[in-house]
């Protein structure tokens, strides 16, 4: 169905899509390559929200080179959109440009529009094919797929630990367990996320900025704090700069709430029956606010709560070749009654970074619909 040439151009489109890794949120990362008579005549990737999508950028690029897109083949990593949002439908732009063929990696996962863009192109007489490098396209936009199909972000929990699973000394000292390469890589994962989440315990102990610093990024992810009683110190660094979102319970002090609002923080009340923050409801609230990927960097208590509530999709674990013995661990939750009842994960990737290991492991029951083709 697809030639080696098709694979080559779609790989190029995926490489273009990756250039929007840090900037397209809440939109998906999409790349487009226009090819005519064996020549690439235009390329583009989706710009920040409200600006051109990949297909429009590619068409503009072709015309700026003096190339006519009529009769071209468009290789695009996601089904061209068929609806009016902040920008007009890309399917219309391709139809108006009179391209001859569209090869898409996967359908749009949005159930309200999935398949409509491809149908619109077919109805206009364009040869449409879908499914080329679908898994790669799905992986690049796993957070967008999660938000569209599950109404929750893809949640990635990052932990740095020793080989015996310890994250710091009993005194709270934890800087630095891993080496410089691992720490820089952790910031790259922060940068690709739409939001970074931590808990009040981490704020009290470490006073983190919760920003991307070790890699270049054109924008900082939204900072999110779980703080049931609004105990965050008013001079905490998480309150500096762009205002954080703070999820709290109904038991939070009203006066503290007013002081935090005065500092610009956005407060969101979500309580469960125990008087704590309702974590599953928090994920829905984040999805409703356009968060595709949520990066968690918290302490063992909040980590354990998120795991217990089924709120984590994958673990990003950095293991250092050292031991700490009787010290805090990665997660705090009650052990299962039997070995068969323990949470199961699948290793997705294992890499070496300097002296450390990076393990990306996904929960076996973390389900995001596969690529639509």
C-alpha cells in the first residue's frame, strides 16, 4: 500500500512535527511535507495555538518558493482538521490548493471529528490513504490522544532513585542522586509536558521552581500544585513568575485563599469524601483546561496517592548506581494482598545516560486507544 518513498517522506513529516514538541499545546504536534514530481516543494509544522497548522504552513512554504501545489501529494502526520476552531479547516486548504493525494499517518482521535477530514478530501476527488507510520504519530501525540479519548492527560511520573529505590536521605537531602546527563534529560521531559505537578510536601522540603532550565525551551509548562489546606508558604518559589494552578479541598482556609489569589494563583476546589483533593477529578479538570501531557515530580506520599487512585500512565525512572539503605522510597502506598494483585508495568524503553539508567515503564492497564487508521 505504501512505498519506501512514502515512508521516507512521512519520516520527514514526523521530524517536522517534533519541532513543535514544546509549542503546539493544546493542539497536537503535526508535520506536513508536500511532494510534486519527486521534489519536496513545501514543508511545515503546527505553530502555537491560534496560528497556522502544518498543512497551511506547508502550502505557504511552497508558494513562497514559487511552487504550485496543484497535483502534489501531502504527507501529514495527523488527519487534516475538518472544523473551524481558532483557524479554518486544513482539509479545505488542501482541497482549494488542488493537491492530488493525501497520505495521513493516523486519524484525528477527537471522536466528534475523527474521519471527517479524510472523508471531506475523498468527496473532493482526492486520493486519500491513512495508516503510514501510525504508531510513531500516535506516540508523538499520546497526550492529545489521551485527552480526546479519555478526557484526562497522559500522566508521566518522574522519579530519581538509587538502585535500592531510595530518593533521598532521611533528613530530606536529595540533591543530587543522579548525574548531570540524567538531570538535563529530566528537564527535556518537563519541557515537552503541558504542565508540571507537585505536592505541598515537596514545596515545603525543596521549595522547587518547577521550571525548565537545563534545556532551551520557548515556553514554560503550566505549574500545578496539590495543596489540600493551602499551606503553601507565600514566599515559595512556585508562586514566582507565571501564576500556578493550586488544587485544594473544601477544608482550605478562606483567608489563605484570598492571600494566594492576591499573588495571582488560580485556586481550584476539588474534594473527595476524605477531605483531600479528588485526584481523578483533577485530571479531568486539567484536560478541560487543555493539558495533554502532565509531568509529575512529587514526593513519595503524593506519588503513592496518584498510583493508588489509578492516575498514572507511565513511570520515568532515573536509577543511579548507588545505595542509600533505610531512606525514603519512591512511592508510599499499602502493599497488595497477594503478588498477583501487585501493579504490573511493561518496560517501554531503557537507556543509559552517563552513569545512570533511564527507564520508561508503562502500566499494563494504562489504556489509550491505539492509532486510528
